[in-house]
C-alpha cells in the first residue's frame, strides 16, 4: 500500500488505486520544512565530524610519535571546528545572539548539548595547534590536545541527535542508525584529509581510520535505506543520488587505499575521494530530511499505519 | 527538565511552578462543527498581537488564502471542499462500529452545495503537554507559562530554527525578515489581565472556546455525545486525550473528518519520546569512533 500512496487530493479525485490513497489538505505538507540553510548546516555536519575524528587521530599520532600526522590532524581539527562554528553562527536568524546558545544547558536539546561540546572543542583544538606552531607550553598544548580528543567523538556524533530529535520523518525514524553513519563519515573525512596532507609513509593510521570509517558508514547507511517508506527519500530523487554517489566513492576509495595506499598519487586520490564522499553523505542525509518534510505522505501514511496497528492490537 | 512523554496531569508544576499555587491550565476547545469560516479569529489575532502581514497572495485552492499556520499566522481557518462521494447514497441508517468507520457517510452539509461538502476549522498552536519546540530550544527562549501554555520570548530567541522542524503539527516558524521564531502565545498578555484571548473573543459562533482545560474537556465530551445523538457520527475529538503521543493538547478540536483532511497529523508523537534512545545511540557511536581511532594506531606501525 505504502509504495503507491499518492500525494494530494481527496478521495473524490479519479481513483486509480483507491486503497493506496491517503488524504491531505490540498496536498499541502503538514510539518514545516526545516529553516536550516544549505550549505551552512550540511557543511557544519561534515566539518564537525571531520574535526572531531581528526582530534582523535592527532592524539593517536602523538602517542606514536608520528609528528607529521599529528601536526596535520591538529590543524584539521582546529580549522574544521573554526569553520564549522562560522557556518553555525551564519545559519542563525540573529547571528549577533549566538552566545545565547550558552545561556542554558538543556539535555533535551541536542543543539544546546552540542554547543557545550563545540565551544570547548574549538578552544582546546586551537590551543593545541597554537602550542604546536609556537613551540610554547608544550605540556599544556598536549593536554589541550587530549581534551580535544575527548570532546571529538561526541562532536562528530551529536549532530545525528540534532537531526533525529525533530518531527522530520526521514531523520527521526533513522535515529538509531544516523549516529553510526555520522561517526563513520567523520572518521572517513578525518582519515581522508590526513591522507591528503601527509606522505603515505606517515599516513598509515589515517588510512586505517578512513577504511574503518568507510565500513561503518556504509553498513549504517545501508540499514537506513532498508527501512520502508520513511527511508524512501534516502533512495529516491536528488538526496537518493547523493547517497548513492557517496556510497560508491567511499567504497571505491576504501578498496583503492587498501591495495595502493602506499603510492603518493593513489593516497592523495583516495584521501580526496573520502573527503568528498563525506561531504556528499551529509548533504544527502540533510536533503532526504527536507524532502520527507515537504511531502505529507511521509507524515500521514506511517501515522495511519501506527493507528491501524494500535486499533488491531 | 520535566517528563518527556506520556500522561502528565500538572504540566505547569512539572515545569517548575509551585503545585497548587499556579493558575489552572488554560486552553482552547475549537468546535469546528459550528465554524462558519468568517476568519474573525485570524483578524482579531493579527490586530491584537500586532502580527505583520505575510503577503496578500491567492492560493487558488479554496476560500483559504491564508494556507497554513506560520510565524505571522497564529490562527488559520482551513476550508475543506470535499466532493461528496458520487457512488455513496446516504440512506440515513445508523452507523456501525467506531467513529471514523463511517467516514463516507458525509453528514456535514446536505443542503444545496452542488455535491460539495464544506468543512471549516480554525487551526492554532496546540500548546502541547509535551512541547517539542520548547524541549529542543537551546536558548530557553521558549518557556512554559504559569497557565501551562508555551510562549516564545523574542528578546532571547536567536533564530536557530530548531523549534521549526521539531513541531509535529508544523505550527512554529521563523519570520524571514526578522530572523526569529514566532507563534501563538494564547494571548499571554490578555491571560495575565484575566481576559479572553482575542480569537475566542472575536469568534461569533463560539466555535473557539477558551477556558480551563479540564472544563473544556468535559464540555467537548458533552458536545460530541450531543452530535452523535443527532446522528452526526463523524464527529470526533482531536488532541483531547492526555494519553496521546504529545500527552494531550492545550488547544484541541472537534472535527468532522479525519485529521489529515484538515492538514493535521493523524497520530503525532513528540520527538523527545525517543530522546533516551537517541542519546544512547550517539554515545555508542562516539565510543565506536574512539575504537576506530585506537584500532588505527594499534594496527601495523606506519
């Protein structure tokens, strides 16, 4: 029934498949379209993920004494957080009031929790880079790096709750899988960016992070796409194309980096592909939600089915 | 932080007001069976609350040129023009089964409407018991008043827009030229002065009734029973049940057709019902990411 549900119109319209119809108010959407801007918000999802995972990578590299990788990853963490913050502030209707984000801490608001993750992460990752560049206060700089690595994973994953904690069907119904998509996508982006910025001899951990992230992201995305009607926006239209291209690029780069990761050219190519795929994944997820908000089908049909189940059971 | 879903009998106390010391919860009961579509509620709301216009465009779909609730539309009168089902003949037989099973009986208007059945309904913010807009607001701009209603503080709102996709009814929105979020306040200023909200005051047919929520719920039950006695089996309440997905609405309705016909979600559930699961999965994913980091380093050196 769900697959042939038609948009718009009442029952009085010429009925081709009567049992497939659902009713709506002149075909108008029920929930509001999210007002979050493109590219600000999907870009922030990407930057936050990449920065968070990079902070973890940087600390790992520091433990190994892999200076080149550590330096590159620290830069990516700080720059990603900085650029992400700019994108977030730019998205506000009243940017001059961005500090109101830190006015209260509300566990019921992932955006509030996220602000209290992003703020310390930005400060700590910047401090770590500053210490690294100037050579001053190395111990404090390293401590800042450890702190950034602690805030990094939540920074990379809270954005899944940010999207899921809404009435947007494609986001809300994917609330179990989205955090893993974002964790994987963040690892892919961080690993990929580090592969671009460091020679293959130093990029081993980055390569392994990207490949592991790719596997996680592909598995989690696949399990979203298998959900019935609510996952349709992830399979169809523009968001569907974005998701497909992203998956293919991620898988392709993972395979190539396993076989030819030690060649400079292949390593850079894989890195760039990983990063691009992560960007596309975020835009795909974001736009799938927008598409599901605009069509009353995704609101009415699953709720009708839920009501029918409740009446039957 | 109060409770996030399920039945909640004193929402005001749950929000931190002293039990027994706050006023009773206020709300609207909108009885659409007597709505005549005059839009006096829309006008009165705009006038009293000084809400700016949101364009003077014709939708071309019906007499409804307001189209939907939004940042500058806090009351919206829906005009449903449903063609009577040509193959259905109303034999006037009593209905069987629960209300809703009889949805094709078309008892709304039988008088000379050329086969069109008219439904009119004045929609408004539901002032949910579990208000997703309020719970996701990161600045605390949205708050629960002493009357149990949900209000935005414009001097705090920074226009992050989180409340917009959080609302399961599509009520609140950002005002583009202003940047901040706006919605019905249930005339908070008038309530403080012991006055009736502007829309209810202006309604000529008492389709919009204002009062203590507990009393409105009783009144609605009586009205539905009365309509059922008159043979209007399609009459049903919407948003009145404290056990529903949002813990019951502060503003609820008597409808003459399925909710989605009026542009309302048939079974809305507050997003925060799944908040615990969301945070658990976010936590598990964050730990997984740490694991990936450890594995990346622990793998072969260089």
